[in-house]
């Protein structure tokens, strides 16, 4: 047992290191100067030396410890250009409505699937699940056509509206609702409360963990949107930070990445127990 | 809320605060460090080219005033006096007694010349008769006919008579001019007529000689061919013929000289008689309105002057009281647009304002392009004043004109920088520099008209506090806005 435990710890440690290493590299390299980054990561590969023997020009020299610690990356990024902050808010303007919309749409839908009885309920739900399993790229073309028809192509609505209808949110909340005692609902209905009142006053306070989990997972997913902005948005002034990061100067990329992942990290840290509880509870039935 | 969550909330709050601060102030801070530029849209305009050169003013029109006779000078004007046409300028008083003596001497000289002429004419008649007598003798020897020179002689005499009349006309006209009563052009016409008559006379003489020479040549040939001719007798005959002709020619030549003497004597006599008729007083009048200048030093009343002595220069002033000056200016090489006929402005040192002038012509002197400018002005200048001449040329209208500071050049050619406005969402506008190749159509020191291969719909950077390149972000500090 001790061996198993030890092996488990070793494996977990290795995995943890593997997963945390990129984050650590980003954090530490964000404290390097632009010159140091160019020296470490600038590759001088040419057609002439590409097939030659291995040399330093072919590889980046990744280091966790900067030669000199400096905040010039952050300063240049945040004060040298106003574009980064603008793109940051573009990401917020995309992610926030989608997350809010998902919660607003998924909760009633899950309530309906769980609490109501109507014909073909399970079939429709099954379709929802199937849609959830379909890759995003499959739905891009139909979404584009719909956006063209609705003349919202080129606007943020072309991304927000399809994002709001998330089958995963319905699935997550419904799974959580399965654990809710029906007595509260029936008692409220006997007292004359309608479905909406029951949903808002009785049911919603009981599945906060599910909502929190949905919020975090949805935020992280939509904070990192890349394909939809590239396809649906034409004005580069509206592009989010996830797209802008590919165009940013290489000497600022680490600071940009740090700043970029900070909101997601903070939200996760704040609501991680809710997420665990939400995912846990959604699996119990 | 447990402690860890509180910390996370605090960190989130700080993050949000920083984010808001950066949102509202990072652009401001970033903008403060951006290069500041002034913008202008290309405008309609013309390119004014100005060429300036230093020059010296010279007087353009002046008439020299000469004496017509010797005598004692009386000055009626001084240096700088303004006169009108016909005003008396100077008076030369000759000694009347001396004039009469000279007149008598010239008369005697004329008489002697006439006597000599008559004597020579008699001799010439004798020789001509002898020559004519020789001709029939020659005809006995050969069949060669003598030329008919009677007609030529008649024409010759006619031309001589015409010459006499022309000489008289010329003398009279010249006397009128010297008295100020007639123009010089008439006397010149008479002189030309006289000259042409003398040429005609000479040609007639040549024609006669040619005929006689031909005749002698034919005669000699005929005699030589004649088998029955007596060689010695023929030779002697020919020799006598030639001697007679030669002698006749000498007389004719002497006659020419005597005729010249006669003409000169007659002219001098006429002048003297004219002076005697006026009591020996010659009044010199102004031929045109103007200002008296350049009186030689030592010229004053009571001094003795000779004939044809320069007394002064009359600088012509037209009826409006304006004088014409001339100056030469060498404009810079880049001012090749200066052409004859273009107006000019002349700023004379020491005088206010500027005077209008005209580029009269362009001359090439020693490989240099010199512009000759005339100026007609009321100013009374002494000549020699330094001045600055300026010539302007306006180009045709162009629809794209910008200050020269807008244009830059590098190895890839001439270009301008224009600014594109981009919006970065909630943080307002940003301005980026773009490059546009252009070419210059016309340019002066301040601005240029240009053309571009593409339309430029954005304002162009005409000034910046720092060098900028395509792609740079800038802030607008002056000039025109979008």
C-alpha cells in the first residue's frame, strides 16, 4: 500500500509538474527583458542550416530563472500600447454575455426537462446530448449561414447567440436537479406558485454549485474563444485577446499570457469548491 | 467567507482596479510618449517661383551733346537740370573775324581747285581726241571695231552732275542738323544717296575700261594674226595707244582727287558761311526732354571748346516724366524660368518700395545666362546704384500642394507619410502612420505640387517632433483633423 501510495504520489507529482511547468515558464519568463527573450527564443533557422548538425540555432533556450528580473514587459504591454487593454475588454464583452446567457437559458431548460412531463421529452433531451458531443467545427458553417440570414454577421451577436444555447449547461444543471427533493417543489406548487416562481425562488438557490460550475467552465471556455472570432468578426478592433495573442510582439508574449490567464485563474480559485461540488453532484443519481 | 476566499476577492478587486485604471489611463500614458505630428490635407494651389539677383542700375537712353564749331562756350544748363525738347543748352561763340578769314581761305582754295580741274579737263579732252585719232589708224590694220564708249561717257557725265547735286543736298541737310533745325536721319539719307551715286560712277568707269581693254586685246590678237602686218609698226602703235590710255587714266584719277577737294572746300565754306550768317554764334538745343548729366570736368562758361567736342549727355525723360534704366542680373541656375518679357520688381538700395521692370532679353556672356532688365520710373537715379531684381513665376493650378516638410526620400524613392485612424473599441481612436510613394511635379523653397500613384484620402504628416516610420503610432498635435 505504501508503495502504491508512493507511486501514486510520484505519478501525480510528475503530472503536476508537467501541467504546471508551462505556467511556471510563463510566469518567470514574464519577468525577463525583451532582449533576453529574443536571445533565448529567437531561432535563426535558415534553409542553409536546417539540415545541418544540431546547433543552438535550432532550439529555444527555455529557462525558469531570468538573468535579470524586470517588469519592462508588463510596462510595455500595459502602458506602451492601449491595444492590449482594448482586446481584453473585447474578450470580456464576448465571454460575459455568453456565460450569463447560458445560465439564463440552461436553468429553465434543465428545470423543464427535469420537472415537467411532456411528450418526446427524453428524445429531445437525447438530441441535446448528441449535439453536445458534436465538435464545434461541425456547427460553424450552419452558424455562419444563420448569421448571414439574420444579418448579424460581423457583429458580436453572431458569436454570443449561438454560445448561449449550450447543451452542456442544460445537462449539468439537470443532473444536479435530479438530486433535489421534489417535496419542496410540490409544496410550492400546492401553495399556488407557478413554474417560474418555483424556479427562481425554490430551485435556483438549491443548485448554486451547479450554476457556479457552469459559470466557471463556461467562462473558461468562452474566454479562450479563437475560431468563432476569426470567422465571424471582420473588424480587427473587435477581436478578443485570445486572437490578439497570436499577433503580439514576441518579447511581450509572456506578460500578455500572464495577464490574460489571470481572470480565469482568479475565478477558478474563488469557485473551485463549487465546481467540484457541482460536477460531483451532477454525477450522482 | 473563509480567509482564502477573502484573499481571492481582494486580489480580484485589485486586479479589477488595475484593469480599470489601465483602461482609462494607459492609453493616456501611452499617448503621451507617442510622436506628435501635424497633419494637412493636400490642397489646391499654385507654385510661385521667385528668382532674386543683385544688380547695378545703369542709365538706358542718353543723347550726347557735341559742339558744332570751335569757340567760347556759354553754359545755359547745369548738371542735373531737367530740360524740355528745344530748350537751349549751350552757346558756342566763334571769332567772327577769324571765321571770315577762314571763309576767304576756303574760297581761294576752292577757286584753285576749280582752275586745276578745268586745266585737267582740257588735257583730258586733248588725250581723248588723240586716242580717238589713233583708233582709225588701228582700224586700217585690222578689222576690229572700236567700242561705242560715247554712250558710257554720256552716262558718266550725267552721274557726275547727279553727284554734284547730291553733295549740295547733303551739305545743306547736315548744316540744318547741326543747327538743330533738322533731323540727322535726313542728312543720313542724303549721304547714302551720294554714296550710291559715287558707286554708280565707279561702276561706269569700270565698264568703260573693260570695253577698252577688250578692244585692245582683240586688236592685238588681230594684228598678230595678220600675216601682212608690220610687227614693229604695230608694236609701236600699240605702245602709243597704251601710253595714251594710261595718261588719260592718271588724269581721271587726279580729277577724282580734285573733285574731292572741291567738295570738302564747298562743305567747309558752307559751314563757315552759315556760322558767319549767325554772327559766329552756335546755339545748341535739347533734342529731347531729359536731364543733363555727365558734363565733363572743366567744362564751364568761358572755356574754349573745339569742334565736335562732347559737352554733356542728355538723359531722355519721356512726356510723363519717367526715365528708362537698364540693369543686368545673373539669376541662380535653378531660375531657368526667367524669360524675356517677364515682369520684374526692382528694389533700389536707399529707396523705399520697389519699381516695376521688364526682362528685356536674355544674353549669354561667357557661358553665363544674363538677364537684361529695363525699368521705367520717375526716380532720378545717378546710375551705379545697387539694386535687387526679383522675377516671379506662377505655375498652373495643381490640386495637390503640400509644404516641403511633408516629403521624404530614401533608397526606394520619394514618399509621404499619411495617418490612418483606427478605433480600438472603448479606448477611442489610435492613429497609425502609413507610407505612400509620390513624385514631385513642381516645387519652390516652401512647398511642392505632387502626384501619387494611388489616391490619398487621409491627411498627410507635415511636421513631427520625432522621426516616424510606417506602422508607428502617433498622436495628432496640430494641423487639420480628420
